[in-house]
C-alpha cells in the first residue's frame, strides 16, 4: 500500500493538521491559503445545511413510517410564508458572502505585481516549453506520469513569477494544484497567470551535474498539469515547479545561460529535448508518430523538393540540411511517405540561428555515414568559436 | 376499434399488423415506450463505456509510450507470427551459425522482416505503411492545404495504433468521449421527458394525446436517425474529443468520426425541440376542463419548464454543431485560431445551450421526485406553488449563467458577472429541497422502491447541489475547474439526481404502463445497492478533485491510485445493482402479478386510468374534482374508505388557511 | 361560412368594418379574423420606404459617421421593419398574447446570447494585456494569395484591442509595427501590392 | 377552370369542396382549439428558427468586433448591394402576397388565393435564382470561398476569408430555408387548387405564411449587415 502512505504524506504536509489539509494538497503559493479558506467556509455552510436535511429525511422516514396499508397522513400546513421566506433569504445571504469572498481571493490571483519575473510558456501537443526572460530555456527533465520528458521549471523561492502563455496548436491549460491556479492557454493569443511560492525550498543546484536535484525525493516540487483536454497524450503533459534558494537559482541560471561553449551536437540534443521532439521522433529506429532520426540524414525522401524558403543549396529528394530545416520550420509543406501531414506544428521563430544548426548537426551525427563528419565539423566550429572568444578577450 | 376496453399495446390479428401498429402509431404511450426502450439501450451502452473507462483507471499506466502488442491472430506457413492487420511479419534473429539469438527470457529474439531496402514488409514481401501521401498540388505546383484529413469510414479506426497495437491513451480518450456523448445526447436528455413524459404527460392532463401526435412520432424517428449516426461513428472509430467538441482540437483531429458524431448530436437536437414544442402546446391547450395551472401535477410543471429550455436553447447548439461540421468540411475558420477564428467563441456557443441543457436533464427529475414523495407518503406537498415557480425560475436563470463553464478561458470581467449570476440558481433549487423535506413531516411514508429512490435522490442531489457553490465561487473554481471535483459534482447531479429519479419514476409508473407489478423486495435491494455503489464511485472523486487530479486523464501520478481503485470498485457495485434492476423488470414482464388500477394510492389522473391504459387513455373524459395532492380531502381511487380515514375537515381547513 | 360574405366580393377597397364584415364564423361559433386588405398594403408600402431609408443612410456619403454608428442605425431600421412584419403580416396584434410572449422570449434569448458573449470577447484583453509587438508564433496562420496565385502564409494576428491605432485594419497595424516590418518585408519580398491601398474595389 | 369566385349559393352547393367538411382531429375538443394550438406550435418553431440564426448573428458580431478593420472593407469589396436590395424588395413583396393569399382563403376565394400563392412562389424562385446566378456562381469562380478555401487576391485584408465564411454560411442557410419555403408553398398551392383550404381550414397556409415571414425577417437583418455597412 505504498499509494496509501504517499497519500497520507500528502494530506499531512506543511505544519497543518490533517483536518486542515483534508481536502487539499499542501499549499505552495501565497494565495493558496485564501482559496482554502473560502472553500472551508463553503464546506461548513454546506455541512450545516446537509446534516439537518438528511437528518430530517431519516428521522421523518422512521417516525412517520406507514404502519398500516391505507393509513392517511396527519394534517399539517401546506405552506408557511415565514418559514419559506427564511429558508430563501438565509441561503441568499450566505451565498452572497461566498461570492464576495471568492471574488476577493480571485482578484489577488488575477493581477500580477509589477516586479513579477516573466516566463514565456509555450504549450504544444504534448509538452511545455519555458523560456526565461533572458532568452534561455529550462532543460531539466524527469519522468512524471509516464512521460520521461516532463520538464522541471526552476523558480526562485518567494519571488513572483508571471507566466505569459501561448499555445502552438490546441487549447491547453496551465494548472498547478498546490498553487490553486489555472489558466487556459490558447493558440493565437496570450494569457497570463502569476504566482509566488511559499518559502519552502524543494530543490538545490548540483554543481557537478549542472542540474537541479530534489532535496526530499518524496516531495519533489509541485506538480504542473495540463488541465484542458488536448488529445492523445493529454495525461502525460505533466511537469514540476522546483523552488530554489536565490543563490542556487542564480547558479542554475548561469549554467543555463551559456550554451556557447557546448558542442553543436550536444546542443542539438538539448534543443530537441527542450522542444519536445522526442515525443514523436526516436533516435533508435523505432516507430513513433514522426520518422526516426536514426540514419535520416542523407537518406532518400521521395517526392520532396525544397520550398522557396529553403531553396538555396538544398538538394531535391535527399534529406540534407535543407530538408531538415524545412521540416522544422514548415512541417506541413511535405510529409514523408507513411506519415500524415498536420501532425507537427511549425517551429518557425522558435528554433533559429545556432540552435537550428545544432539540431541539424545532431541529426547528422545520428546517421552512421555522416557521424564522423558531423563530429569533426562540430568540433571545428567549437574551436573556432573559442578562439574568437579568446580573441575578443 | 375496441379502444375503449383493450390495453393500448394490445396485439393485432397478425404479428405483421402488430409490428405495423407500432411503426405507424401516433399513440403517445406507444411512442413513449419505444423511446424508453431506445433510451435504456443507450444507457446500457453508455454504462459499458463507463465500466471500461473506470477499469482503465484501476492503476496508472507506468509507461504508455511503450505500447503493448495486440493479441496474436495467426501464424503463417513457416510458423511465424502474423498480426491482425496483416502488416508485420516477425522473423527470428539468427546468429552467424544460423541458430536463433535468445533474449533475456530465453525466448528466440524476433525482429520485423525487412526487404533489401530496409523497409518493413508483410507476408507478401510488400513494403508496409500507408499509401504514399503525395501532397496534392494545384496548377502552379503549389501544395494544396487541407484543413482536416478525414479518416472516417474505416471500421474501428483509432482504437489501435498503426502497427496494430493497443494504445491506452487512444482507447481511454474514446471511452470517456463516447460515454459522455451517449449519456448526454442519447440517454439523459430524452430519458425522462421523451420516455416517461411522453407516456404520462397527456394522461396526467386528462388528454387523449399530445397536441401534435404525428410530430411526436416524427421526433422519435429523428431520435433513431440521430442514434444511427452516433452508432455509425462509434463503429467507425468513435470520437476522442470529449462530449464538448472543443475547438480547435475537434476541428484538427483527424482520428475517429467526429463529423458524424457532431451530426448525430445536431439531429438529436431536433428530436428534443419537437418534443418540447409538443409538450408546451399540450399543457396550454389540452388540460382537462376544470384543470387550472395550479391544479397541474408538479411533474407537468417540471416538464413544462424543461420544454421551454428545449425550445429556446437547443437551436443554438444546433447551429453551433452545424458550424462545427462546416469547420471540419469547409474550413470556415470562425472557431479555428489557425484561420483567425476564436475558440472561446465556440465555448460561448456551446455552453449557451449546454448549460440550460443541464436543467433539461435535472428538472424532469425534480418533477418525478415531487410525485414520488406525494404519492408514497400520501401527503399534500408543502409549498406546491413554490416548487412550481422554482421550476420556471430555474429555467429562466439557466440562460444567464453559462459562462461558469469558462472561468479559466473567458475574460475576468465576464467571470465576475457569471459567478454572481450562478449563485442565483442555488435559490430555487434550495427551496425545492427544503419543500420536499418538509413534506415528509407528519406524512404517512411507505418505503417502497420509488420512495427509497426519492430519499436517495434528496441525499445525492443535495450533495450535488452543495458542491455547486465551490464551483461558482471564483477563487475555488480556478482550482477545481476541469478536475475530478467537477466530475463528481455533475455525476451527483446527473446520476444521483436524474438517473435515481428516472429509476424511481420507472418503478412508480411501471405497474401503470406495463400492467404488471414488480418484486418489491428485490427492487428495494437493488436500489440500495445502486445508492451504495454510486456513493462509493463518486464521493472519492471529490477528494481526487480537490487534490488536483485533472479530468480526462488516461493515467495519473501515483498518489491518486488508492482513490481511483475505490472509485472503480464502486462502479462494479453499481453495475451489479443495475443488472439486478434489469432482472427484476424482466421477471415482472414475464410473470409479474397483474397490477391494480392504483397500487400506490395516487390522486393524479393517471391513477384513474386502467393499468395499462386503453388506447385513448380514458374510456370517458375524466372529471376533475380535486387537486393533485389533496390526500387529506379525497380517498384515492380504488382504496377502501374504511382503510383510509380522512381527517376532520375543519382541521384541514385550518391547516391550509381557508 | 363562405356565403356569408357573398355580398362583398368586389368593393372592399376601403378599411372594412372589422366587427361585422370580416369575422367568419364556423359551426362552433369561434371567430376567424379575416385579414384586412388596406392595413396590409400600407405596411407593405411602409416596408419599401424603410428599405429605401436603409439604403440611403448606408450609402449616402454625407450620412457616414463611423462603422459602428451606421451599423447601429441600419439595425434599428431593420428592427423596425421586423416589428412591422411580425405585428401585421404575422398577425401578432390580432392573435392571442401567448404568441407575442413566445416572440419576446426568443428575442430576449437572442439578445442575451449575443450581448453577454460580446461582453466577454470585448474584455478579453483587459487583464491579459501583453506588450505590443509580441506575436504568437505558430498557432495563427493568415493566408493571402497574390496575383499569380501563390499562397502567402503569414503568421501572427494583431488584436485591435492591443493596439494604439484600433481604427486601422489588422494587417495595417502589423505592417506599421517596427518589430514586424522586417519579418513582413521578408515574406512579401516579391509582392508589389503590400502598399496602403485602401480602396478595395469591386473584384 | 375560371379564377372568378363562386358567387351563387346554388353553384356552391353543387361544388361542395373538401374544406367545408373539415373535421378536427380526434384528440381536440373543437376546431378552434386545434387552430390556436397549430399556430402556437408554429410560433414556438419560429422561435427556434430565430435562435438558430442567432448563431450567425453572433458570429457576425464577433467578426465585426475583433476584425472590424477588414470586415466592412470586405463587405464593400465583394458584395453587390444592388442585388441584395432587389432581393429584399422581392421578399417583401412575397410576404405581402402570402398575407393576401390567406385573406382570400378566409373569404373562400380559392383561385385568388392560388394566384397570390403563385406570386409568392415566383418571388421566392426569383430570389433563389438571383442569389445563385448573380452571387454564388461568380464568387465560386473567383474563389471567394469561405475560410480556408478563400483564394482571392486582396491587397489589404487578411480576415476577409472570415467575412466570406459568415456570408456563405448565413446566406446559404437562409437560402435553404427559402428552398424549403418554395416546396411548402407549392404544396399549399396544390391543395388550395384541390379545395382543401377554406374559411374553416386554412391553418396550413397560415403557418406557411408565418414561416415565410420569418424567412423574410431574417433577410431584413442579413441584408444591411452583410451588404450595406
């Protein structure tokens, strides 16, 4: 019964009695407690109404049970204006309180503080992309709810964050149960949501591994779910929000910021993972929704001809740089035999510059015939880059 | 004719003539019975899907991306495995010395057979995969875009993946979508009005038939056509959009048969509209002479309020679904952000109907419970007018509050308006519950199956109603929206409310329209099991929801496993209880005791008709001499006045303030 | 009964006496209100005049105030026309009040549906306002076809509510936005018609 | 057959027509109830028609609100208000004539009613022919189609494909209603000629008229919205 104990752990979290956490999981954000307070008010009001109603049904049911066939009921009033008014007005007043209290708590969820740090969220089928204000992205991953590519979103503890969210394909919804927040994410539109975590630090930055690690493996951060049904792998669109101390957070930022020193092939793998490419593409030849990347580079792509956007230097019918770039930026221009158009959404404006090169190099390195060449070129690029940096310095 | 002495369903001289008499009937009772059969069939189908999806949720799938191989269908000549779709042939991997390579379990390792070019091939050596999809080009050689690639028409497409393997996500998504679509459009909306309402509304009004009998038959055929569309899309791959068909997912998904299912819902809407029109005109024009508005039974009031919603709200969902079909076939783009459209607009369109539709589902249930409590406790209902007006009030308010389904997607300003308005609907609902409860005071309660169901209804519906405020309150709904809390809430209302009321009403009127009694003890046992199973299944889901389990999830994080297991266990109890009900009814039909005219001692007009009624309901037009709930003034028809001592008339007059 | 009316076959050009002449009686004595001729003709003429008024207010240049004002005027005239048709042609003023109740209820539902939906659509950006110049990448596609039939796919949509110049058309805003000029020019490199041609023209 | 009304009682007795023997259906207490109920039911149906079209009006309002820069331009560029105006007048005329047809039935002059119904039907057919020949076919040729299929060069608009969507679906749905109207009026003409309808039984024609008026009213709104402003 591991699940039972896990459940009880969740119920009894955060210095509160089990009863106070009976309904909700631990509160991870500053406005979780005000939400819970409204809920508890509604709960007790409901209980005060529910118990007499059920009690009356049971009590009358026993007391006025018909003992003999045909027996008629005693005479009682058929209406009572005072009674009827009182049970109309009382709930009305109680519900007015519910509305105003809930509205007040909602307002605090609505308007982000001015100093909130923006994180740009792009949701897609079926994953998340988190771009921090300085232009670099999270690329921490762990397996949650059957998805090995679930992202970890490191945030600084006790600092307000504003999520500016959009979607690449269908409607998704950003939902962190511990924060009591949720907002739908639409294609073609931005929606905004903000939160500030409580002072609990869940992760630390591991200097050696250059990654964030959970302090307590049993309670690693706060779940992020997609709450709006978005298709096949909806339930695998999970993630975790990890809170770090300011020092660790800055160290993590530093480590993430600098991709210039990374070999193109490694960077390509990072970019691919960050953008959720492995949801649909394998690198070991196995079949997924999209073509495998193993031995893709240099293979024949019957019927493909370069579109105007990538016409320069692209060879028709062979999966070289032009083909890969077009597939990333304009995926619906052409579909390989056996794969349907419309499965992939465009990464135009999402992957560009060195990152785009990096993905091409990474795919190239997965092809046996070209691997050595790719590694050679990537190493040369890195060397040149380093020498330029030294030259500047 | 013989319609003055023979039951309405009496068989004709030949079997063919009997069948013909049902196909061409304009008798509201026969149409109601045909509706009842169709609706119960759909309830069974939706229930099967519900059981399957609860079973899928028994435990989280640890790695759904690793797909499970489907069962082996056959082996080919050489003893090698061939899969169902004839697609893939597995050949043993051989060492250099031609011996099979063994895997970790000691079994020969196999791999797909490939041709020289490295493509996987089938048994005939032909390369695998779909036909090559060359993009269609126009005259200038530019690719032609198609918004939606329809893959309809292939049987059971999408339940398995391309390579013939079972995909848990796909299966689960189809299960919950089909469960929702069938239960909402094919079961719960027509269940009470079109089946029980059709049989009893004219009789309770003392009329010979509904206002437009041919339209009534037409609406049944429209229902059947819509049902056939739904069954077609079920066979042709099902839907995986949820019953709400939210865009842009529903416009972009190319699996399953979304278009035909949407058309099914569109067609079913007309059936609902015609029933509603018929009932409104019948109530206005065909009440027996002497029956004023406040002499109508409360079931009629509830059906009248329901019909208003059906007439005023259903056309909007009709046009919404039609536009969705256009969206998928023509790509009109109004709901599709890829073309500059607005998916939130779709949500407004959809919920403008679908929120009032919630009251189409529950209001008739209120009506039935009012009848059950009055008849089975031989008691004048407390606050008749309050109950009647609250039905109309709920119908009116239902048009103002659809936005609370969109608290996470619409604008915050609209949120505030809708949140405030949503609380309005709590008032008439609360008034009803208080009135029912007070009616039991000093009653003479007979704990028959219908009365048990009325009590269970009050219990479950009160829970369902009281979990409404957390969903109407902005701060809490932001957390609870689209979680299992919502699932539990609307099942407590829809199932704990409507379905329990429907079952109560079915038992209540079963002797009247079949002419047979059922076994009271077994039915009571089954109803208690329904109650227990229902609460086990759905009360756990409140906890799941507040803990943050989103709905429509094929798998989940391990913390939720225990609660899901309890919930699934409850669904088994529920299934057993429903089967028990079916058996009790079957035994009743086969060899039930002949029903008396008035087994419960009711005072409404249907208890003055024969059991079962004759073709035109009454041999002579009934004469209305008393109100529907005057149990303290009138001896119910067929009851011995010696066993039914009426109270002192002066006490009655005092109590009612005359 | 038909022969009750034999005496007035031809000369009914003037407003008839409703009480006596224009009520047919059936066997059970229930009244059938015979539709009068002259009021209906007047209503028809009135409808034609109102149609002319609509055209005049919509098309005369000196009457142009703004898009929304002119639409409102046109809709008010249309409502008045609809009212005339419903009241006279559709016999609402002669019939039982319940039919009018049905009409009013349906109108109420329509107004409710459209206004509340528009309240939401119109206030979507009041809190979720993002900085100008941010264009959602990917999700939105706009299609334009140039003269040679080539299809241009532009991504990103501007809401007029996010803009400083809500009067401009959406593409004008996109084109004038410095953030977007580079991208737009690139995608319209061979398109000579990306200018400010506002006239539209009849195909 | 002559279109002159039957004017003498003797002639009438000789040619007793079906409507004179009309008996209400068995479940009604009298014909008045039946007629009132039929009309009431028809009004309820018309309410559903209004709400059906409200979806298009709402979509129009949405487009007008969010894309109003291009909305008006697209209307002026693609639609010819003159055709719309002529069709409006034609529909108004047909509404008037069907009212007159009912009047003639109430006065038991079936051939006058027949002629009025015929004029109504001709107007309806004219409306459809004008719509298809002068509007739909040229637009089909120019690829001014709804939404994704819109393939027409327009130098300044990007959301006129949405305007065309609203135009096509609303006018096409309206056109289907006109077509249904033609069929129903033809049915009414046939049975008028056969003498089914008269002062005791004109409910079918009256309900046809109500239906036809609501089609007219919807066009009264669609015309300025789509063609004018």
